[in-house]
C-alpha cells in the first residue's frame, strides 16, 4: 500500500465538485494514484528547472514552466 500524500477525502470532494453523486473507494484511490504520479513528474521537472537556473529554491514559475513541457 502506498503512503498517503493526498487524503482520499480530497479525492471525493474533487469528484463531487465535478458532478458525481457517489464515488466508490476504488475510484478515490485510482484518482489519488494518478494525481500523485502527475504531481511527482511536475515536481521532478520543477527541481531540474530551478537547479538549471542556479537556485536551490523551487519557485512558482518553475512549476508553471514544468506543466507546459
């Protein structure tokens, strides 16, 4: 079982905000896994961009740029 970085309750809130009446536990876990994978990729790219710019601090601009790649 993976370590929970994003709570499952947040997944349900996102799905309900999108219009779902009910959300299964498996759907919550699936969405959580996908979002955490995407977030990890963006974070990795953001760190590389900050390092390339000669910084140790990741800034919002690095995140935005990483999402456009």
